[in-house]
């Protein structure tokens, strides 16, 4: 009996020592796979470069109304006219990604910095036979009756955007099971976004107030910078040897400032006020959310002293309360008879729009 007890105790100790080797930082058991940033050596640098293909979506980028007068009777079935909002549409544009990280020799901790840059431009240009374009966010430089609001035949509008992003954070990899690893992180997000836009309307058809050679020009620029806390989570699910799925979600609140410049003026042989330039500085609190999901391949190289990673997936992000513009509001007043309704200059306000990006990403990384 004593010999049997001794053998059982020895077997238990052996099994315990084997299972102890399989315990990971969070106490779960499973084979040593990859964290979101695979660790081959105890410590070392990781480098990634990549390409992003993103399409912008911005609010407050409407430039004009397109009016279609069809001489209706004003009833619901036969309206007098209808208006369609003309917006700027961004194409799918390429950008670059680069990151560098350092994996510490302790409990899967990693320090990392990610950088991104993207340039995008949207435009709209068209000319119609009749004056059907009416600017949005336009100044009313004179009293105009409703029937005499100026319409234009030609429109040429554009909006350019330079986007820079820097995320610096500290993460720790861990395991839920032998197939799934997760990596929470926290740090700082910084962003700088520069907007430059222009609108020109030509060939006015409201001959009562404007000559047919009149043009209306508006240029605006917004220079935004913001910094704030960042939290997020990386995930990695191993499907089979070398192949898996990856995900990333992060949330940040950027606190910064927007510098706004807005110019407008008429070019005409009529007697109209000259050029006007408005400037404004606005403090901005901008929550931002981002998520990625896709397919990943990783493999040991050079006798397990290095590791290469390839990723392809979808990328989406959204910036709330981010794109400010100066909105010139027309107010109405009654002078004399109630039917004599005129439009005059109203208060100038700053309106904040939101914008998002949706696209694809391709990354290649190496762990030294």
C-alpha cells in the first residue's frame, strides 16, 4: 500500500508540474499560441507597415440646392418645385500605416506607437441651361424678396482633407482558451486634420438683382488638432496552424481646437459689398470610435528567432462633433404689408458636423 501511495503521489507531482508549464498569465490553460503581437523571443521590437483604402463621409458638406420648377399648382400631387441637395462625394483613397512596438520580457507587456496618413479630395462641377443652383450656407448681402433669391447656372466646388493620426499605448496579451487570445490596451490618441474647401457659383439668372455675369465665391479652411485618452481591445482567434481572425476596437475622446477661416464675396458689375473674411477659434470635444476585423496569417521564421504577420480586413471609424463650419443664417422681416416679406442677414453661427471613414487595410509585420 505504501508503495502504491508513493507512486500516486509521484504521478500527481509530475502531472502538476506539466500542467504548470501550460498556465498562462491569466491562469487559463492551453498551448502557447500567438498574442495579437506574437512573442517569439522573450523580448524585442516589432515593426509593421501597411496600406489603407478609405472613403470619407462628412456631414455639413452640402454646397447647393438644385431647384426644378415645373409650374405646378402647389398641391401635394403637383408641387410647384422641388429641391435636391448637392453633396460632395469622396472617392476611395489610399493612405499609409506604420507602427513600431517593443515587447517587454515580463508578462506579455508591449509598448506600441501607430501612425497613419491619408489625403482625400471631393469635388462637384456642373452647368445647366437655366439657373437652378442656389447656394447653401450662403450670405444674404442685401434685402431680397423670396421671389428674387438668386439662382446660378454654374457651380464648381471642392473639399480637400489631410488626416494625420498617432496612437501611443501600452498593452498586455493574455488567453481565454487555447484558441483565443485577447490584448487590452490604454494610451493616448492624437489627431491633426486640415480641411480646405471652395465653392464658386456663376451666371446668375435673377436679373432683377444680379447681372448675368455675377459670380459668388466662398473659400473656407479648418485646421483641427486634438489629443485625448485611448482605450481598446485586440483579439485573435486561431482557426488552424498559421491562420486566424483578428479584431481591434478602440475608443477615445479628443480635446482640441479648431481654427476656422471663411471668405466670401461677389464678383459683379453691380454695386455690392466687398469681400468678407471671418475667423473663429473653437474648443472641440470630439469622441471617436474605431473598429477593425479581418483575416491574419502568421508564421515563425529564421529558426524561431523572428515572426512575420500578414493581415487583410475591414476598417471603420467615426468622429463625432468634429467638422465645424460658419453658417450664415437668413432671417425674415415684414416691412409694411404682410406680403412684403424680405430676407436679411441673420446671426452667424458655428455648426459642427461629424464624419466617418470606411474601407480596407493591408498590413505586413515582422517581430525581431
